[in-house]
């Protein structure tokens, strides 16, 4: 499991889904080491409202993110590295 560093959190993120309905959640901005990059690779991940984020999650925390069978974020856990 890859360990990522949280570099930003965008709460109350909303967008229109493929069916036209609104989808709400949180956008996590994370960074990690990558063999082809000098420095860190940055990505963002959408976390649906139904996924509970760890209490007190903040930039600088190291997290492990699990994905469901559809490739969507299924869980976020703060880890001690």
C-alpha cells in the first residue's frame, strides 16, 4: 500500500454526475515520491460523502488510501510512518 502525504483538503466539493445529479464530497490533494520525478508527484482524489474521513485529518498527515472494485476511494486512514 502506498503512503501519501496530504497537501490540501477541499471540503464541500460538488460536481454534476453523468446522470445530471449533484455529487458531493471532499477533494484530497496528495503528494508522493515517484521514480520518474525529481521531487514529489501531486494528485487529487475525490472522496464521496459516504466515505468517512479520519477525525482531525489535516495537511501534512501521511495517509493510506484504499480503493473499491470500481477504482473509487473506499477508505482513508492516517498512518504513522
